[in-house]
């Protein structure tokens, strides 16, 4: 009897071990359609256009040289009014199981209103298996198809945009945002979510900021630089400066901002101290070695950056958005204000920001 | 039929106490406490850990006074031959109900993050079978299993937590808030208790710890509780600094979500999902194994090395947990049961019975000494 009991126990344990592997979810790789990108083009009067991008399964190491870059991805386009119905509609057009666990990039059109953004990110976030580290981007609806074409620079399953967003040294200003950052920002009081905006030429360099309602507020290049200075996101920017007839170029411009936020006089009062440094890469021959000249360049650069910071804050206040997260910082420090904000909500509160910008210049190179 | 129990070392006792608290259910935490107390949740953690430490000390003192006799016998001697087992049964049944809720939620977690197409009864049942398989063995085998696996699990958990610190966005959000109303703090402290609820494992196994070690069993148990408190503190800090106090309350499994954000740029390893899955599943199997083992030990036949009746009882208790887990309807229902009904009841029961037991034992021995 004893050995029979042992056999039964062993069989039960083996069954348990096998079942713990989740047999129902076992699918061959050829039975899965792994989406790498999704784009959403919003239309005010009809359902949005959703396009799922999949890697062409015939791309192998051997076939790479024969397959054109335009054939590396195939798409499934559907019209749907929600994430769930888009998934279902795409699944109908696929002969394999749609899988979103490896999604790398989600792009949506810049006309997508803020409420729709909230609905979209919430629906995506509710699912446990979707990738929360996918990168987000905003572009004009008309330019989405061109932007998402496979690039000859990359071979699937790597994507151009995934590479651009994850390439630290490629970014002069750190603009890339992962999905979960934006979802977290959407639901954290005192913060207007920020998503990088891609121009029609396919360049990064702007941000799209979402207020409580309406489409994204697109910051200009200058306002974006000011925002980046105030949020310590400038990592290796290049600046040009003219003084009279002399032209200068500064490289490796980077630094950080220290911020103190308080509630004073019925508005957010912010003291921001931006400390930047950079290297002089171009100057009229023989002038860069003079300390007085260096000081003058430093002052002029600091003044230029100060104006950028002011432009960013002015735009944020005019549009009633807070892409800097100043109110969020204050609410983290005073959690009781989340439910009882001093002086009514945050969205209409203009920030009063007092800046100091300092700039330190180094003069590397073989000539002065 | 009964053989003497082979004692366990104080090291094994330490790991068993560690796995009997926190390990099985920490994945649910800290969403509910952050909802109640925001960044004041640290204080509730401190209170719950303090209560757990106090209960541990009282159980150790009671066992010392009872001359380290087996738990069931000690309860009978302290209360009465019929009241002792009744109190023990109530404690064990509360534990089974808590474990059932925890196991159900774990099954839902696996389905949400790892196996969307696999029915959750499959994973819940498989975990139950494996837990029973370990728990029907002798104390030494259970102890050795825990001693082998738990340090590995702890190490991998610490590794994953260390990787998760790379995603911390706003340390200022994790600053403790001292202005939380006392009522919210008290409710959050109560809600934290389920992590520390164990079926008197500290007292039940204390008589079987080898007393040749450097440390007394009570000190070892206290150290285990303190270490668990430290782990919970690190989890709370990392979660608050990563996600912020605004979104954590609305998440069902904030820690798993946080771990799903870890992305490693290396050729072989990119995500730590598999590590988290294996670590947590083994942790919950060991957690349930220790609980059903100790519960059967406390309410079952007289303690012995091998006793088939005890094995049946362990299997019965283990499968009762699985049956309880399978009878839960939804995640929302399980959370209400866990946080709003079972945990407060278990805390009230523990805080009433354990000190009363210790006091009564003290009073009885004092009277016996006075008479003697």
C-alpha cells in the first residue's frame, strides 16, 4: 500500500509542476503575432485609425540582404473607438494570436484630446501582460504612416524609434518618456503629462504637454529647451551665440536645476537655480583664452538660457499647464493639500518662477 | 505510532519564522495602506511590526513558563483541557481563511501578469498540491526545505528590489508624512497586520528548537520579525519613490507592477519577470506549507515524528485553503474579506488571546509556586 500512496503523491506533484507552467498559455512563436508598434490617429467625427506594426516573419539573418527595409514590417490597420475594440478588430485580421507584451513604441496623433489620452493609457495599463516600458510619442496624424516606416538603419525586431528613444547619447535633451511615466503623470495631481513630439521631418526636439482638456500644447524648440533646463534634462546640447560680429558654438551643454516650491500669495512661488556648464567649441581665433572674454560668453549664454526658461514658463502659464511638476512637488511635500488645495484647484494657478541661471565655460582644444 | 521529534536548529527556526510571515502575501502590499494613510504608512508599518514583535515576545515568555511543552499541551495546561483546543482551533481557522484569500489573490496575480489564458484554479490547485506535499513530511524535512529555498528567494528578491531602485523618480514623494490623522493610521496599521499573522508558529515550534545554539529561540524569532519589517520598509520606500502616493492606492499589485518596469539592457537577460515568478511562487508554496504544517501540529494528534493521521490532517487543511481560495468570487471581494473582515478579526483575536494566555500561564505558575 505504501508504494501506491507514494506513487499517487508523486503523480499529483508531477501534475502540479506541469500545471504550474500554465499550459493554456503555451503558444509556439510562429502562432504569435508580436506587435512592435501601435499608432493611433484620432478623428473628431469618426472612429480612430489604429495601426499595429509587426515584424515580417521572413526576415532572418540569411534573408536580411534580400529584403528591402520597406518590407521588414507589415501592418494591420483597423478603425475602432477603444483600445479593446482595436485589439479585437486587429485580431480578426490576423491568423495568429495578437501579443502586446513586446510592444516597443506607441505613437498617437497630436489632435488626440487630453481626456482621450487618459482613457487610452488607462485601458492599456489595465492589462497585465502589455509592456509598460514602451516609449510614447506624438506626431501629426498625417505624418504617422511615414514616420513609422522601417528604417534601413535598423533591422527588425529592432525599430528606429525604439532605438532613438532608448539611445542616451543620441539625445541632446532627454525627451523620451516610457509609457508608465506618462500613465503615472496622468494620475498624479499637480503634473501635466509630457510626451515627446516628432516633427513632420521625423525630428525630435519638441514636447507635447497635456492639460485637463483639449489637444496637446506643443512647445516650440526654445520653450522645450527652457523646460528641459528647468527639469534637468539637458544632457549634451549644442548652443550658438553671437556677440557683435563674433560667433561662438558651445558643446556638451549640460547641468541641473535645483528648485524650491512654496505656496505664497495665492499662487505657486518657485525659486529655480539652474547651473549649466559647457565647452567652447568655436570662437574667433585667439580670443578664447582671455578670462574677460570667457566671462562675457558665460554671461551672454546664461542670459540666453534665462530667456528660454522664461519663454517656457510663460507658455505653461498661458496654457494653464504644469509640465515642470512644480505643483506635484508641493503636493508631495504637503499631501493634505491634495484633497484640500489652498485656493481652489491647481490647473488655473499660474506659477511665479524666479530664476537664476549660471553658466560655466570650459575651453578645451588645442588652440585658444 | 509516535516517534520523538528531531529538533531543528535555531537557524532553521529563523527561516521558518521568516517564511511564515510576510513572504506569502507581500505582493498585495502596500496599496491598501497607502490608500488609508498615504505617506504616513511608515507609521502603520512600525505599529504592525511592533505588535508582531510584542506578540512574539509574549509567546516566547509563555513557552518558557510552560517549560517548552508542545503547543497543544501548553494550551490545555494554560486554559483547560477543552477550552485550550477550542481557542487553538479558532486561531487556526482564522489563519486558513486568511491564507485562502491570499492564495486566491495570488492565483489572480499569476493570471493577470503571466498566464492570461490559464484558469486560475489550475495554478491555485497546483500550489496547494505542492504545499501539501512539503507539509506532510517531518519537521526536519520542512525545515530543511525552508532553510535551502528561503535564503535564495530572499537574495533574488533583494536583487530585484535593488534593480527596481533604478526606476525611482521622486524621492520627495517617499518622505514620511507625520500629519496623518490617528484614525487613518490605526486603520492602516490594522490592514498591515495580515502580513504578520501566522498560526502561532513562533510558539508551536519553539519547543522543538535545539537549545544548544548561541541565541535563544525568542531572540531568533524577534530577529526574523525585525528583518521582515526592514524588508517591508524598503518595499514601501521604493514603491512610493517610484510610483508616488497618488497611483499606488488604485493598483491591485503595485510591487509586481513596479518589478515589471525593470528593463535590463543586456544580451541574455532583459526582464526579471521569470525571476519574480519563480521566487514568489516558491515563497507562497513554502508559506502555505509551513502554515498547514503548524496548524495540523497544533490541532492534530499528539506530536510525533511520523504519524499518518497528521499527514491526512495536513492534506485536509491544505486542501481546505485551496477550496476556500476557489470559492472566492472576485478580486474586489477577496480584498474586502482580507483587509476589512479577516485581518481586523485576526488581529483582535491575537491581541486578546496571546496576552491573555501569557498572563494566565504566569498567574497559574505563580499560584502553583505560592502553594508549593
